[in-house]
C-alpha cells in the first residue's frame, strides 16, 4: 500500500515546531564562523601623526580652540579638516597655530617627523625649546611672542627662517648657528641673550634683528650691512653701524700723597721769585710771538697760492664742464665729425618727435654694454625719454640688407615686445631708438643686490614675467607668414619691464648682425646644437631652449653659467643632478620659500623648462604651446603676491613650502 501523504495541517504544524538540536548546532557554527571572519579583518590603521597632535591639544588647548581636532583616523583627510594643519603626501608638513591662547610646552610636536613649517606665534607657550634637530624637513620656525625660556637651541635642522623674538630666552648664542648656511631670517629681539656675536657669519641672512638683549662685544663685518635699529638697546655692543669700539682705558698708577714721592719736587725751587721764574715768563712770551708770526706767514703764502692757482682752476673747471656736456651729447655719436652727415634717421609708424640733432643735444646715461654695443637713456630737451642703442662691431652685408632687417623689426608691435621707434644708419655709425623701459631688466631684478636691503622678486611677479616673455617670443615666431623670425639672443638682460611691470622682449633679430665672438657671451643660454664646432645658425627651436634656461633662472635665482667645486656648470645640468628622483627645496630660489601653496606651481613651471631644454630638438615645444602651458598652471592668475616680503616674519600664517 502506498504511504499516506501528510495533510496540509500536519505540514503547517511541523513548520511551526522548534528546530531540532542538530539544526541549532548548525546555526551556532555559522554564527561563530561569521564572528571569526569579522575579527580577521584588520582595523583601520591609525595615522602616524595623529597621536602627537592629540597629545599637544590635550596639554595646551585649554580654551578648546582646536575643537576640529578629533579622534579621526587621518588628520590629513579632507573630511577631517584639522584647523591649522596642512599635509603633503598624507603626512603633516605644516602647523600654523597663532593667537589661540595655547599654554604649556610643545615637545610632543617633535614627533611630526615630516614637518616643514611650524608657527606658534602669539600664544602663551612656556618652557625651553625642544630638540628640533630630528625634524630634518623643517624649514620655517616662528615662535615669537610667547613666554619660552631657556637657552638657544644647541642644534637645529637646515632652516630658512627662524623667529624667536619677544620671549624670555637667555644665555649665549652658539657658534653652531653658522652651520645654517641657507638661513634667510634670524629674529631674536627682545629676549635676554648675552655674550658675543662676533663669530656670526651667515652670508645668506636677509632679515636680522637682535635688539633689546644684552649681547656685547664687536659687531661682525658680516652683519655690518644691517641698519642701526637691529642692534639697538644692547648697552655693551659696539662697532659699525653703532659707535666705534674703543680700547679699554688703563687707569693711572696710584701714587702716595706724600710730597717726597713726587719725582719732580726736588727739581722745582720753592722760592717763586728766583731767576728761573723770570726766565720762564720770558720764554712763554717768546713762544706766543713765534706762533703769531707763523700764522701770519702761512696766511700770506696761502693768499699768494690762491691767487696763482685759483684762476687756473676756474679755467680747468669751465673746460671740464664743457667736456662733460660735450661727452654727454656725443656719448653715442661717432668719433669722426662727418659720419652723421652721410646717414639719415628713419622713423616708424609715422611718428617723428625728434631729429638726429635732438639726440646729439640730449643728456645721455649709460644703461649697459652688451655683445652688440652700448645702450643709453637719452632725455631730449622737451623731456621725452628714449633708449638709444649704439651698435658696434656689427657685421652687415651693406646698407640695403640692414634697412630690410630694420623694416621687419620696426613692424613688430606687441605689448610684450619692445618697439623699435627709429634707426640711423651710416658707414661708421648705427643707432637704434626704442621705447624706454622704466623698471629695468630681469637680470637686475633677480641677481642685483643679493644682500641686506634687497627687495626680492615675489612668485606671482616671476610667473607674470614668464608668461609675458613667452607671449612676446611666441608673437615674434608667428608674426610673419613669409619668413620664420628668430630672436637669437634670449637672456634675462633682454627681458625688460615697463612701468606696469609687464615683461617685454628686446633686441629681437639683432643676433644676425653679431660677430661670432659676441654670441659666446651668452653661452649659458645657447642650445647645445649651436656649439662652435658645427657653426649652425639660430633657429626658433634654439630660441625655445634659451627660454627654458630663462625659466630655470626665474625658478632657481641662479645664473645660467654657475661656478661650483666642479668648475663651470650650466643650469639645466645642475638641476638634473640635484633633482633626479623628486623635487627638493635645494632646486628653487630660497627667496620663494616664504609663499604659501606654490610648490606645485613651481614644479609645473620647472617641467615646462625641462621640456624646452630637451637635448632632442624635435621634442622641444613651440612657443605657442609654451604660452598655453604657462597659462594652464593652477593659480597663474590668482597666485597671491607678498609685497611685504621684508616683514615676512611678522606674517608667518601665509607661509608654506
């Protein structure tokens, strides 16, 4: 018989019944397995910089100003938003905590091993400065306006800026400070430092102050270029620019008050009416008479000499003034009298504000000498100012070739190109007249007066100059549809700045007239394919190479041809040797280390420079592409300027590297 099928009711009853023990065992096994898998997953890793930050907060933040610092797993994550914390490559590199009423010590911050900027200004921090020597990446330290005590740190990393002013530090300044060979700022004013500073010799210093301390001795020659105010209120300090140091006075020997101890008492008679007294009186009258006679004789001789030489001196002075005036008028004139009679002044754009005679009458000031001649600033009688270049040792195929080249150059009109206003051609004299650029050239701005009192070239200005010069050179390369125009001599002395600070390219096309020896003076900018061995002519690609070197000069603050321990080394090769694997602070100009969030922009501009200086000519970009790449740099238009550079230690909140 077939087995009876269970009814629906019995099935429903079985379904509602409790599970058997074997089923419970299976469920427990599954639960245990799930818990085991959960424990096998490692917990999220704790950021290595979190503990030092939280430790500092717990000991110093009594006012809870750092409420955004929470037990987050990653202070560098964008969602964490730790106040005053900046990161690079997921490590804390900047800590700017100012005016936050922070108390206590800050030793725990020394565990932030990748820290580059530390600014704790205007707080209530106490205790000695902890050992910072292990923070090898640290470059900027600002601890001013606290209550920090103790002595000067015995050892420090290779800093660029150090501000310990307005604290309670004491003791002497260690000689190890001279090891900071890249130090730009050293602010120690209003502390209690003592001892000598004569040993200080840090050639890179640009911002220094040790006023209101107790240092003594002589100011070293390396610091004598700073103003008197940075040494004031140090009572025992001397030397230029303060009062001259004097040798200590030796007190006179102590003698007995007894008359018998005086060495001259035995020689002087006690009777004042003796003959000796009479002779002494006569002798005095004779001496007075001799002095009066000598004065009269000297006066008479002086009058005779004045009458004889005075007239002659006046004539010489008159002649000298005439020679100076004539020299100013003919500073860029030919030595021969008839040279100008054979030439003519040619103007462009139909503007003829002056004649050749006006140039000859104008006062001239030499601006500089180059491989092609000498440039002058000429002020005409009506106040109009122009720049005149007197070409010298130029090689031309004749008057017609020269005039054709001038016609091409005179037609170039662009805001970033120095306009050729007129020219003069004669057999023995060639003059070019340009617009006068009031702000000088890039070379002077970058390399001039690298010492105390210098006004550095800020980052946004450098970026603006790079963009302007690139635009001007790109216009030169593309202005003609019939021929390929070439500049041929791109260098920092040929990048001029107008009254608005716009970069303008000058001396365009003049390299075609230069003798072979003149080109060697710009060897640091010359493309490798233009070596003297192959005698190849300049091309637009060689212009691009020279512009790449110019960008490196802007970024590093170094001249194209450098002299180091290994001899003369060109700038592109030096950059490649310093930064083969990653960008380091040693590549960029120390004066750029005071600007916030520009490292990425500098690296982008350096990549453009490296592509321009490629050894393979075909791999170099065109100038149009270079202009686009520069304008594509993040913040090229918005990068903040720091017009108060010399007061940078008073504004560390805007400082980052």
